[in-house]
């Protein structure tokens, strides 16, 4: 579910934490989208575009997503071993 979006276009794509400059971070904080994903089992794989993460106990989603079309994917490690779920 996207809960915030805007028409501002960014050339950076989705950047991982710590790998974007301060000006881009400010723009995406104010104008980017947020993808909320609740109750994701710990140890699952979650990804957006070319970035992926293994979820921890506090994972709730991704913020500061630039406007545009994105590929979002996830895999429940324990429940669906070696199968992608869309």
C-alpha cells in the first residue's frame, strides 16, 4: 500500500540507506512514497527494484521511495522455501 506519493521526479531511483546525499534525502523525505508491510516474518526476503533485505523483528516497510514504477518482491523464507510470492 502506498500511503504517500507526489509528482516530483528524482533521477536517483531507490537508494539504500547511507548511500544518498543529504539534498536527495530531504527531497525524498518530503516528496517520496512509503510502502508499509506489516507482519512480515523475521528472516524473510524483501526487495524493491535492485535492492533487497532480510527482514528483522522491527521491519515495517520502506520509505523515501522516488515516484515512478517499481518492482516490489518478497519471499517468506520459512513458509515457502525457494518460492517467490508476488
